[in-house]
C-alpha cells in the first residue's frame, strides 16, 4: 500500500503541466503564504505574515454566542443561506457603517463574503477586462495584485508617501491617459494603515480622489481591514464617506476585529454592483459560511464588537511601540521606516543596492523573517524594502527579531561597501 502511495505522490508518469489551463499556468504563489509555511515549522521569529495575535480572539464570547446561536437558531445557522448573506447581519453592518463611519447604508448595499480576499476576486471578475487599466498603490497588498492579475489588467502603480497614495501624481497620469483616449477602470486603495506601509491617506487626498473619480469616470475599491486598529492620532473617515455618486466599493472584514478563521467579510456598494458580484459569487461558493454569519450577527448586534475593539487596540499598541523603539535602538544609519498610527505593519527602506529578497535567506539563518518588499509592487521594480509585522509576536520577541535583523542589514551594508 505504502509503495503505491509513494508512487502516486512522486513524479509518476503523468506530465501534469500539460493539463493546466493557460490561466492556471500563469498563476504565481503568494510570497506571504509561502513564507507562512516556512516559519510555521521553525524557530524563526516571524515578522513576516500579517497574522493577528491569537490572544486577541474573544474565545469566551464566541463560545457563549455559539451556544446561543445553536440553541435558538440552529435551523438557520446550519442551513444554506442566500448568496448575499444573512439579512439581520447585513442590517447590523449597514447600521455599523452609518454609526462608525458616517456612511448612510442600507442592507441592499451589503453582501457577505468569505473574507475581503474573496471580494477582491469578485471585483476582478465583474470589473476587469483584459488590458483594462487598474491603478494600485506602489507598494500595495500583494494578494490584491494576485487576485486582479488573473483577469489580465494593466497595472498602473502610483507612488506612496507618508500621507498615502500621491494623488497629484495620479492626476498627472489621468490627464496623460485622457489625452491618449484611455481611461482607468478602478483605483484600488488600502486607505487606512495600509498594507504594507502602515500609512494612512490624508483627508485632503481622500476628497481629491473622489473628485477625480467623478471627473475621470473611474471606480474606487477601498479595502479597509485595519481601520479599527488605531493606537494614536485621530480617526479619519473612509474614502467612501466622501462619495455621493456610488463610485466607491468598500470592503470590510471580521478578520482583524473578531478572528480571521471565520473567513467573513462584507462589501458595501451600490445595489447594482452588489447584484453583479452576487451573481459572480453564486458559482464560487453559493453563500458565505452561515454559522459564522450568525455568530458574527450576535457579536455585532449585542455590542460585543464595540467592547472588543478597545481591548485589541490596547493589546497591540505596546507591540507597535516596541517595534518602533527597537528600530530606533538597533537599525544602522541609512535605514528608514514608517511610523504608523495603527494597523499591523511597518515598512522599512534600506540603502539602494540591497536586495531584500536575496537577503532573506541570511535573515532566516539568523532566526528572523520578514516579507521582501518587491512582491508588493505591481512591476516588482523596487528591491530595497521590506515589510515587518508587529502584531503576531510578543514585545520581547519583536525586540530580539529587530536586533537580529539589524545585524543582518549591517553586515549586508558592509559587504555592499566593500
Ligand atoms: N486586504 C488587505 C489589505 C489585507 O491586508 C488582507 C489580509 N491580510 C485582506 C484583504 C484579506 O483579508 P480577509 O480575507 O481575511 O478579510
Ligand atoms: O495570507 C494571509 O495569511 C493573510 C495575511 C496577509 C498579509 O500578511 O498581508
């Protein structure tokens, strides 16, 4: 038996590649997901994956709510549901959008999805024709690039600074494109505590982006998983708050305010957009996990979410501070980094000439991992940056991890100078 299994798992006699579609052959693995495999199985301090701390998962509340849901609503919680999602949850989220972000929202504008990652794929499906111009931040969330890429857009990457996407540069590009008779299909932005940089788009830029969308006729996909994780500074309204025409498609998720294992997120958008994405979702998974939806409904409706957010913030703030302090204490001259008011990431820029992808192996050998910045750029044309996560490991480990990393960087800088 064993022998047969080994034969099947081994290279065997099939030439597997020739069975794949052209699309499948073009798919590339996510660097983050691959790195997760590596650090799961070793003693490396991982500053790589964007994982929430498991200590923040509200286990007791989840137990309590699950019991209640199963005792009182098992018929719905264990049954198939509509593709758009469980109506009382959609209603609760519509109220949440209004109360929290000042965005008047009706339940017909909300659809539940299997994490905002699924929403990114749905956006690709319903909006992107081959060759359409999709604007992304440079750098941007790499799994958004992965999701959109499947639909063959042409990426236009707009540089970032500490106030988010350079909207002035976007405007220049839009003018040029218009002169060539071309249009942008949508702009994708992680507007608040961006992944990977941690920066937040300023209010002025948010307003201008919406004005430009009206003027140049494009959509905006605002992906906002980190908005509630603010450790300092004043809240900033979502881009969608400034949208009167329905051009902004807002993506929310329970991954960072409840637990990512629920695989539950939502899309808030014009009913016409929701309807098309609903049809696209039908063939993918029929509906989002209903048990998860009913638990999330109680979690929002009964006020647990409001109570839990300040607890998460209190838990992560010292971790953010510990990373900033360690960077300050250990990094050599010539290394720069962002100073985020929230979220999960800090972005580090090394001197030109250092290739962080090449350096990763040395860092892992010294017991620390990060995500090389290259994969966050649509055209993979920037080599000297990296993303560090500060939510997953405790303060002492963050400090030790940054110390190890600083040593690796210092050695790399020396060898570059030699
Ligand atoms: N968008 C961004 C910007 C993210 O950082 C993440 C998760 N790291 C996602 C989407 C996907 O999140 P989920 O599917 O868990 O909601
Ligand atoms: O792929 C995951 O596990 C989600 C994390 C995303 C990230 O690290 O940006």
